[in-house]
C-alpha cells in the first residue's frame, strides 16, 4: 500500500473516527473517497501533511491494517487498531510474543517474581508490556539485561516518553526491540488511552502473565481483553493480606491458570511448539512473515516478487534455524 493511501487511512481514523470495517468498505468500493474527505476537511488534509513531514524526518514506521507487516495476531481481535506507529525493529512483531503485566505499585515480591519469570520466558518469547511504572518497567528491563528483545505498547504517541523517568529504558527498547502505539506520534497520554492500549498488549500475545496486581490494577483490564480475544491468562498467587495481591488472587479464582514457576508456563505451551529468539536478516524476516499458514515456494515468490531460487535459499536457512519446516505436501509452515 502506498504512503499516500496509508496517510489517508490514518487521517480517516483520527479525524472522522472511522474503524477498520468502515475504511475497508471505502477501499473496496470507493477508493476516491479520500479525495473527497481531503477537499471537505481542512483538518484531514493538514494531518496528512503533518504526518508526511514527520515520517520523512524520523525513523518511525507507519503500518496500517492492510499492510503485510501488520501483525496477524491483531487482525483476529475485536476492534483492531487501524494503524501502528513503530520505532525500532519491526520484525519482532512476527515473533512469538508473551505479555507480562502488573501493578504500578510493585512490592519487592512483585519485582522478584517478575524478574524470575521473565528471565526464563524470554528465552522462548519476546516479552510485551506497557512501559509503565512497576511491573511493566521490570518486565522490559529484565529482558534487556539478558540481551533479549522486548516490545513496549504505549498509551501515548511513540515520540512521548511516559513516564519521563523511563527515558533511558525507552531508548534501550527501541535499540533492542520496538516501541509502538496506535496514537499519533505526538499525542499525550490520557486515562482512556491506557485502557485502550491494553487490548493491543494482549492481542499481540499468545498469553498474558499478571505477576502482581491490586483489584483495581489496569493489568486486570488486560487480562479481561485477553479472555475476550481467546488468549491464555496466567497469574502468580500472592499474600492474601496484601492489597497488591488481591487482583492476581481474584484472577485465579475467576479461572486464570495459577503459576508458581516459569516452567508452568513453558510446559503449558511445550518447548517444541515455540522457537527461541534468533536473529533474522531483513530478507529472512520478510519471508518468515509471509508464512502465516502453509504456503508454497511459488506463492512466496509471487507475493514478494523474489526469485524462486532466492526463496529456496532463504527457506533452507530458516529450516536450519528451526523456524520453518517443509510438509509432505511440499509446502512450508512455521515450526510452531
């Protein structure tokens, strides 16, 4: 999809509050509608100009629901974000992602639990969290300390560091993973934006772990979204006399998987079902991203406009890395 169309889609969603379904109808039946909106709305055309300048002057990437780079996992949730602004390595969004969230008012117990679980889970998954105070911060920093990637989903624009005390962490995540948001890059956080972004944290992930949370913690909202999206929810039990454990204990009573060791989660999925994090070249990541279901070499070649010989070579490399396998039908599928 061309940049002009992508910018029009963003403007349509932000100025006129159009969602994926409505925009899809415009794309299918009346693509010239963008010109009409531009001619009828000064705000629409000015936003397109501002975004165009911004994208040309920064390293921020824009992907919309209709782009190949858009995470397939998000396409399957109710109310998927129309667009994502991304800083960092976009390819990590095609990896197996797992969310670790919890209270901002973290205790030493919550810190120890989060560090312990992330140290093991991050061997097999890219850790996703929200870069907030408390558990989120420890989840990201624990992965980074072990030289493993992590993804932060912000409740503000990708150019806004919130909380400000996480400025260094923000840059480290960009350098070693990615930071993303559905909001305009310069948009400041609001109470409702943190709630909205939680559906993206859970939507990107195969499962959500709540390590410590009070009964009013936003982590419980993330857990609720996860249930609605068909994702797994795990919770670590805590002291029944601590307010910071009331949320996790409530989740367990409500049906979340109780976990006391990282192996509880890893054994639930099975090592053979989820690959460890490995580095991919741009070409490898591009081809790996197309293999959402079984696909032939010819289909990959046609879809990406890459010679068959090159596709075969890269697929062989991906096989050696344990990421894909060839089926008996002579198609390729992810080893997951």
